[in-house]
């Protein structure tokens, strides 16, 4: 059985004198459409005993219904910041830099200023905070796991809404990722303003429709 994330990383940092530790994660880097969304979450230390028992995990390990339930619990028990980088920004500066931009915006949207950041992944964005990257951090740190849930639920809701406006691509089911239905919609109806035109599959569709 895969171990659940906990506050071990946060506790070590707290013992070193850091009092406001934010977990950061993003969703949507591999999607063909829509923005990349990042979230930052800070749990006050006095909330840790309550949060450790609610079954919070990496968003990929949870059902949509469970994610939505935890989304509300996190919002009610933590300081939460959300940041987006648009399709236009992704195409202009590339997905990695756009992801860093979304993370920075998420941190700036916190109501309190963190003094240390735990970031899911293997790269630290160019931010003004002291930070470290944690590989598979969403499965190790509750703060990062919570951020993954906030980012995932936020982006899913956005893509579902876009899917109703653009029903040919099944975004309400695939969230903009490259499924067969999404590809079929692209081949038949072409590229929308919400597609990432710097991505190879979209470039290939554009070539096909312009030939």
C-alpha cells in the first residue's frame, strides 16, 4: 500500500525556524488546450492534527468526488492561492516558464507571506522565496498534495465550462488532454483559440488544415 503524505517535511522545516510553509503544485502541463493552473497552500501548524486524518493525498490518487470534497475542506482550513498562465502565455514563453509564472502568481495570491516553499517536481522556479523542489512531492507532503487538489479541481471546472462552449473536443471529459475524441475533433473542426499552438500535435493539425 502506498504511504500517504504527511507533515514530516513541514515539521523538519518548522524545527529549523520556518513558521509559514507553502506547498505548491501545478496541473495541465501536458494538456493540448486551456491554461496551466498552479496552487499554493499553507496550513497553520495548529491545523495539522486535524488535516492529517482527512485522507488527503496526491490528486491523481483520488476520485473526482473525493477531490471536490477535499477541495472545500482545504479552502476552509488553509490559506490558498491560485495562479493561471494562459494559452497565449504558454505559446509565447513555453510551458515550463508558463508553469513557473502560474506558480509565482499562486504564491502572490496567498493572503499571508510564506517563508519557505515546497514545490512538486525537480525544478525551483525563479521566485523571491526560499524554496526546494520535491520529486513526487504531492505524495509526500500534505501541503503539496493539497495544492495538487486545489489546482486539479480548479482547472477541471474551467475545462468543463469550456467543454460546454466547444462540444466537439470532449474537454468536459478529457480536460484538454490528447484523447481520441479530442484528436478527432481537431481533425474535423480544426484548432480553437484555446488550443496551445506551440504544441506539436496542434502544429500538425494546423499544417493539415492549411495544406
